[in-house]
C-alpha cells in the first residue's frame, strides 16, 4: 500500500476531514523525521474523533511549529505518540512557566502552559479582597472573585447545627460539616513520622501541612528562589516582598499624595496606582488605608481594634471604664498581628476575657489562686500597669508563699513553731523592710529563702541526732559544719535563736568571700569590639553586654536601668550609676542614645508605648529579668560572671577605691576589695613610696 493509499484509506471521513488529516500529516512529517506511514498511524491513533482532528488542523494552521509548543492538549498527545514511535527531534510537552511535564497544555503568548499557570496568566483583581488572583467565579455584576472570597454553598452543619459554608460535603462518611467544624483527617506523616492532620490521609502519600513542600521559584522583586505568595503582572512575588510592596508608602512622584507606591515594581517604586494606570490594591474598609489586609477587608490594626473591643466589652455596648486603658494599650501594639495571635491563642487573653465577663474576680487573690500561674502573672502585670489592680511587690509575695509552704511541712510541731517564728519575725520582717526602702524593680529574695531552707535542714538534722535546740553545744555545731559548705548558711538562724533564748551562743564562721576565674582581658576587649561594631546584633544585647564588659555591672543592675539614668547633652551621653555621672565613649554612646529613643522592638502585648525602663521586658510595665538578659548574652558568647570580674579588675588597676565606689555606686568595702585584688591598693602604694624615701634619700 502506498503512502497516498494509507492517507486516503481511512473510511468514514468526509472530504473536509480528509483534507484536515492530510494537513496535519504534512505539518508533522517534516519536524518528526519519521516515515509518513508512522506519522499517519500516530495521527490516526490520536484523532479518534472528527473534533480532535479539527483541533489538530486548527492548531497547525495557526502555528506550523505547534508540535514544539505541545499545545493544545491534542498536539501534546500527538507529540507523546511520536516520541513513543521513535521520534528523536520531538520534545516532551513542557509548561514554559513552571516546567512541569505530563499535564495538558494550552496555548498562550508565552507558549504552551499548563492549566494552573494559565489560570494565573488570566488572573484579575478580586473585587472583594483587591488582590490579583486567579478568577474562581464572578459576582452578579460580572466582577471577578477569587477562590478565597468566593461564595461557598451554605447548608446546616451536621456537627454544630449552624447554617454555614460547607467545608466537607455529606457522604458515606457523615453529614455536611461547616468550615468552622471541619478538621483535616489525621495520619502518620510520611516525612516527619508524626501523627498530625495530613493531606492525602489514608494513602501512602500522607503529608502533614508543615512538611507539605511548596515549589520555589525566583521572586520577580528580590530574585531569591522562594515559594510565591502572589503572582503579579511582573511575575511571582515571595511573601516578604509582597508584604513590603503592600506597605510601601510615600509621596507619589506625579501627584505628590502620600500613597502606596506600586510602579515600577519593587523597592524602587515611585508612583501610586492611579497615576500608573494600575488596579488599586487592597484598602482597609474601616480606615481606608492602603495596607495588607488581615481579615474581612480590614487591615491588622483595625482587626485588632475590633477584636479587642469585642473581647473586653463581653456582650455589652462598650468597654468598661476600668478596662479602657487596657484596650488602648492592646490596640497600640507595635506588632498588631502578634497581638491578634495573643488574643486568639494566649492563655492570659482568655483570663482577660473571663475578667471582663465577670467570671474572674478583679483581685490579686483570685489571680494567686488560678492554676495557670504564668498566664495569671502576665494578666496581673497588665492590670497593674494600667491601674486596674493596685501595685504590689510580686517577688516578696512569691517569697512569702514559698516560705509559708516550706515551714508548714516542718515536723515535729516544736521545730515548726521555731521555724515559723524565725521566718515571720526575722527573715520576712527584714525582707519587707528592705523591700520598702529599696528602689529596685524586684526585691532580691533568693538568699532569704536559702536561709529558711538552711534553718529547716538544720532543725531536721537536730531531730535526727536526737538533740534539742536548748542542749546544743559547740561540738554539735562543729559536726553540723562537716556536712557540707552550705552548712555555714545556718549562722543567721543560730544567732537569732541565741538572741531569743532558744539556744546558747554558738559560733559559726562567716562564709568565705568567693573568688573565681576572670575573663582574659584580650578576650574581653574582643567581645566588646564584637558587640560595639556588629550591626547585625540586637541593640539591647549590644548595649547591655557593653555595660557589663566595660563597667562590670551586675545583670540585676543592668536590667533595672531606667531611661532617667541616661542623659544627653549635645553629643555627650551620660550614664548615672552613682553620684558622679559616667560619660560614655563612642560608639557605646551612640548605641545607648539610639536605644533610648527607639526602645526595644519586642515587648509584651499591652505594654505602655513609652516605658521608663531602658530594657523593657515581655511582661507589661516590667524590665527584662536578669536571667533573660544573661541567657541572651550567653548566646552571644558573653559570660556574665567572668566578664564582670575582668571589667572590675581592670578598673581597680587604674582607679582608687573611692572613685570606683562613686562612679559605679559600689559599697566602699566592695570597692576596696576589687582594688586590692587587682593589685592597685593605693594605700599600700603610698606607704611603699614613703618607705622608699626613707631608705633611699638620694632617689
């Protein structure tokens, strides 16, 4: 049979169909480099219906090189059949945008694209969220609506009984489930091996949402390969660049109005959407500000204002007067999205809602009794900061509770009464006096609690030895002191017991002054240079670490620094630790002034906008704790104890004890100790000069 016979020998085709068949065979035979019988067989295998043959003919008539494009789908199938028949010059149909194969392609100005990329090519600005997205439906006016904003069918939920949008349709597995009640099925993720809500649950491809891969493509703005957040006319845009584009505001180069700048795309944008002739971007429906929307057409600050108002009014028409300050502080959060997450998931926010609704008493006692101690303490500081609750010394209150609980467990009763009297009338009385006159943000309670524990341990030892307090001798005390170094802490208890007639006067030596290793001075200077000159570090860590390594300040004092202790006079920045101010050197002066004016970027929700603390912490109205500050500095390789010793040793070499005490607000005895340990005892130095003058008059 000849080629002509094979091409004309297919029965049932009209003359027009035969002409289309011959056109397709002629268009394919050249590029494929295959014999015409093989090409004819491939065309007949694909064109099983006259409509398919019509699509093939139309494609090759419009584009003689359609075989290289692989679109429309009929041409893609023909290319695959030709490749299976041995064609080496025909390429596998590949999407020109995403590079995927195995998917039907459609024609576009760029070439053959898969259905997903085609929908993105045809994306329009959603009339509801004002974001350029693939069109999922059109409203009654024919305006485009994206899939997220599209109207879902609403039916009665089989779980909650409410009429809502359907998240899972009714079927053999159960009734309709609304989007609020729907939960993804759980399975063991094939990637992380954890049992979590998974896509493709019940199949070998189960993958949790965390492990589900997202295809990365080069961002049209920053050029980095990241999962795209949105596809704009200039191309895919990653989430950081998209957020930055939505929040990029400034005076338009054409109209001069303060607007979102969109053209040219990217950080160099200078023109607003109206002047550039582009669709207007997302705009908040409450404040009309051009910003990234958070929910229901509102920006994050407006969403935060509405949600906090709903939480605090607790069904009433307005927020109660005593919570107005709390509401204003939450709304003024510098990170509205974090505050929204706190309102939604925070344990303290749930307690705040209970307090607003009257389910929780507005008192310190109610918060003390709550089992969620951390959340209760956070809410307490929030309420105290905004004058809803009276202020109290929390460290003292916690110490009183812990000491009371410890004393209650002492047996027998005689020892418990003695421990109670010592704790109440001596330790706690002294602690309350100290808390009343100290201007510190926290009362130091660790050592008083240690003294109570030492007294309880000593009373237990006395009982185990079959002794009584009144019959104790110095030999008994000497045996107690052999139990370990911590035994020396009982000295205060025995002094009190002797003063009140519970025992005879017994001698316990004072605990020796501890001395330890210091940081090498070259290491200290290297760490100091790293903190002062590395702009990638957090400003809080740089200033706090420099104060420790330069002036040997305790972490407790650094954390308690207030903004009033920093004064600026022209280019000079002064730090007030004692009677005499310290003029900070550059670049520490510049960093400290910047921290003073900018403040910390990460503070707790509900914190006042301007804090009196130089290092405000996560609790509203409170500074960073020394423990948190030490953890931050250790992460940077700055050891607090050895670094402080090295700084004070270096200062002790160059400064007299009196000057050191005034500058750093040290006790005179402490300053003398540091100067003596550093080998810079100025009194010994003067005596040595005098002796030398007597023995060597000529010198």
